[in-house]
C-alpha cells in the first residue's frame, strides 16, 4: 500500500528535494519548484503525470488536496446536478 502525502512539501521531499523535482518536471530554475512549497504544485498535465508516476515508483501517492482537488470531479458534477 502506498503512503499518502498530503502537502506540497511532503511531495517535493519524497521526490528527492527541490533539485530533483526541478529536473523531474523539466523546470529550468529551482526557485520555481521552491515556490510550489508555498503556492502549491501546478496542475498542468505534464507536471501531474511526471510527479504521480515517480511517486508511484517510490511507493507514494499524492492526496487529491495536493492538486487542489478535495473531492473527485465526477462527484462534484453529480452533486451540482442534484
């Protein structure tokens, strides 16, 4: 079973820190990734896939709240329809 990480700090640390996460996500400047600790990890497709695939390989999983998703999208749509 994967350990669930619930903060951007925990995710970045699990990936090996700011430098490793910078390389993994193809960012040019580590300051960008460092800012994610305060502002949150961006939800673009490339970043999401790179991070989630690497976390899975390492035995971790990011909580949906790390991505700004407190509940699954399908559930939000269904609740709005009711």
